[in-house]
C-alpha cells in the first residue's frame, strides 16, 4: 500500500471516530435533558401548596371555588386571630376551636353581597355547631360601630374579628385580601380544604362542611 493510500485510510478512520464520538455526546446530552425534564414535571414548583406544609395561596386562573383534596395535600393555616368586633379588648381566633372544622368568612357591612349571604351563614352555624363546626367572621375595611350594628341587627351569634386593614389574612400567604366576600373552610386539623372567592349560599357550603366534619382525623 502506497503512502498516499495509507494516509487516506487513516484520515477516513479518524473522521468516522470523530462522527461516532459526536453522536455519543449528542445522545448523552439528550438523555440528560430528558431526565431533567421528567424530574421537573414531577416537582411541585415554587408556587404549589406544599404537602404537609404551610398554606400558600396560588392564583386559581379564573376559578372561584377551589377544593384541596386529598387531605394530605392541604396546607396548614398558621395563627389567625384578632380583636372581636363586638367585644373590644377580647382576642379571638382559630386557636379557640381546636379539633373543629372552621368556616372563615371575610365580610364588611358596606358590602352588598355580604348582607345577602349572612343569613345563610348564620343558619349553617346553628345547624352544624353540634357537629364540631365553628364559624368565624373577619370584618375588613369597615367602621367598627357599623359592623357591630350589622351583627346585632341580623342576630348573628358567631364571632367576628375586627380587622380594618386585613392584616389577619397574612396567615393565608398570598391570599387576595381585597376579595370580599370570600370564604375559607378549614378541616379539623386547620388545613385549608376549600376556598370560595365569591359570595356563597348554604346549598354550596353545607355539603363541603358536612364532608369535612365526617372526615376521620388520624
């Protein structure tokens, strides 16, 4: 074999080896990318509710009713308390209702839909308190005297927190405090189980509350 032929053979061999090497690198890179993509698809993301962790509200994309199931997926609500509307100086909060389902209703005496739903909430309160269900209002952006009159005039017997700036809602991380009325339902472990970003009627709320009251606590 002449020197020229040997040179061409060697050059061809090197080219083939380089092509194979590049192909192997490309395949390996695609494999890494695929694995990374699968792992990313299985992660909860920074805006998700951490299982067993604290509640973090996530924008619902136009939904007005949000359910959190199964129970293990629910985020726990931290301390939420404030001064009573009708009893100045008296602190009330979810800690006063250990082991109970708690219905939190955000309202104001200035809010027309709040007036419409208050009778239903009072009816639900009377019908479910014997089953371990508590109601707690959060009165926001309101005149205290007007709020107290509102409660008395409608013969509402469950307590409400007076919270003009809505600071108590900081416990609901990321929750849109300007959404009035709205209702948050906690299970017996005070994990957020349902959110209603609109006025709610007893026909919507009662089935949710009954389901949570019947859940077994581990």
